C-alpha cells in the first residue's frame, strides 16, 4: 500500500508561519514529527501532498492505489485499523475534517472526493488544529510518543550524580550524557535523545524531551511540558515550549508557552512575555485571516518561523508572531506581528535583503554540516515573494 500524508489546508493556514517552510507532516508535535509518528505505526515510508513550491523537497510518490492520511491527526492503533479497512474511493470522515482517503492515482492531484463514500470515524483522535496546540497539547503527545519510542527497550543507566524525584520513567538514549542534574519526573516522563547532553546544575521538570545531539546548558531551568528538537542548544529559563529543531536559545532569558521553528537563534537576554498584565486571553496574528485571533489561552508567548533571530536583550510581548527569516534588534518591544523578512525592531521595520538572508542561511547550515542547496533557496525565495 502507498501511504501519502496530505496537508489539511485549514490546519496548514492555522500553522503559519511554521508551514511556510514545511508540510504539516514535518511539524514536531511532542517528541517526534507527525511523519515520524505515522511511519512508526505504519512500518512504512510516506510521501507528502503539499504546496507546489515545497514539492521539490517533499515530493509525492503515487501508486495505483493510495491511502491519503491527514497529517494533522496523530496515529493510534484504533485509527490505523479504520484507515486500513477503507475500500477504494472511501473516505474516513470525522466531525470537522477528512481523516483519510483511499484514492486511485488518477484522483490524487486534485484530491477528487466527489465519488467517494464517507465512512464515519469511530476512534478518538488527537489533532493539531491551531499553532498554539503545539505547546498546549504537549503533555499528551510527549507521553504517547515516549511510550511508543521506548516500548520494549531499556534505558542507559542514569548516573548516580543526578538527583531524581518522581515516579514517571526516565529514558536516556545511547551516547547521551547527563551528570549532576536535577530530574523531576513527578508530572511526566523525561526523554534524553541519542548523543544529547544535559550539563551540570540543570533543573528539569517533566514531561520533557531532548532531541538527539541537543544540549541543555549549565544551570538551565526547564518546566514541562517542553520538547526540544534535535541539534539545538538551550539555556536560561524555558516553560511549556516547543523547539522544532536546529535552533538555539542558549543563554539566559525566559520563553514560555512558545514555539520556535528551525534555524532560529535567540540572543542572550531575550525575554518573552507569556501573560498579559490584565490576565485576559491572548490574541495572536493569523497569517491566513490577516487579523488577530483569540487563542482562548491565558498563557501564550512567541510563535517564530524558521531562520528568524533576535539580538541580545530583545524583549517580546505576549502573543508575538514572527515570520520567516526576520531579524529583530534594538531597545523596546517590537510590534506583536513581525512579517517574514523584516529587519529592525521597536523603532521600525524594513525589508530584509533576500540575498543577505540567503547568505546567512548558508552559513548557519554549514555550522551544522548541512548544505543549503538550491531547493532550500527556492523555498525561501517563494516565502519572500509571498510576503511582498
């Protein structure tokens, strides 16, 4: 069977600016990405049906018969059984979205469902519906990912130099180093990925996940649920936040109830407000609706797209949304919506030179031994043109 993860357009719009540079399937939600979750339970590779300008990096693979799965929905055994039971031209439908479809290759590009028969979903699902779900539902997804990833496996020994409290499990992958840290697993599990490091005097409260080759620097304070993706460095104080990967918040400063994309860097002393002085619910900018929308949450900090950066001592207001490849600096608070390829801060913003942005991205990739190739450049060019 050929499995394809497709972008639910409404969800994709709700996950901007993160989905400017990736399909919904490659959003991290918990410990793993949505694609990793599905490939683990399917025991098969998947391809992606997404925006046209992303398809060179994320090509779709067609078969005579294809199972299309909504990549905003987390897998489960019950859900998988219903999906695999679909006949040709049948669609599994929940209350508000199509969950999966069985389509021939001829109907694939247009996702033509005009001749499909609906099958009612009979399983509970965990879904991404809004960008703030990525931190608001982290406790559930870290726990479920932890159980799947560690099932039937044995953790590396936890060094006796660490202080451990709580009854939830702690799992340390091969090559990881955790010494002289305080690990509190009272409220949820703690997962330390392959070749990751938690430096001395760090205090971590679960649920918490640290991706492979990532580093928690000395004296860091982390409040779960928090998930740090691979190849990232974190320090200072972090609460209920998600870093997709390849990003740094390596110095003192606070972020809470926030989501960072890839290739971001928060300068030393960057602080993010996650609570309004009035204690009202937080409104954040919707790229799709082009207005501020109510999250219904009292705590909401920063949503930052890929390649964006802040200088030292940057201050960001409650519910700030920063697009792709923005560069913020200077005193005072920038406005609560900073569009992609913006350069400046409180005193004003101007358009970031595209060629300079590409040069910086190439340098940053090289620091992680990765190549910023023409496909990556074309994606940023397309995002740039979308924000003109």
